[in-house]
C-alpha cells in the first residue's frame, strides 16, 4: 500500500490476504502473547499492561481478537488487541491496494453482541 488514506495510522491497518478466515473476539487471558512489530519474539500482554499502567480491573475485560485456529505452538494467535498496532506480518505491504481497519466500538447494551 503506497500510503494509507488520510486519518489512518498505517500501524493499525491489516492486509486482507494475511488475516485468518475466521476470527474470535474474547477478553484477555493470563499467558496471552502478542507479536509486536519489529521484534524477534512474542511479548506477554501482561507486560504491555504493566508498561501502560493499565489497572487490574480493566484488564479483566480487555478485548483481543484471535485466529479461530491455533498457531504452530498450539497457542491462539492474537491478531488484534485494544491499544496495540497490527503485527508486522499482518500489515499491508508495498503494492497492496486494499487494507482493513480493525477497531472497537462501544455498544449501548453491554450484554449484546453483534457480528459484522
């Protein structure tokens, strides 16, 4: 992708061809790891919470999106987590003409879920 549309951070865009066909939205679980861009190893979400000083009561409901099938290590692959950029391997590459923006939106009824 040459340049993202105005108003979009390229770190929050995903390449459609790189995303798994099925995604699951759930809350954070102890031991969850994500793959920050430009790193050689995954990092625990707990470390992110500590760095950003996220209160424990907020962590319990922290949303993440995972691939419906487990990764090579048997763990769920975190595709998206609130407040984190897209992993480098899921971002649009030069020459890509399409991108997807994954974001959260608050709904009026907290006990209701909507599939898009």
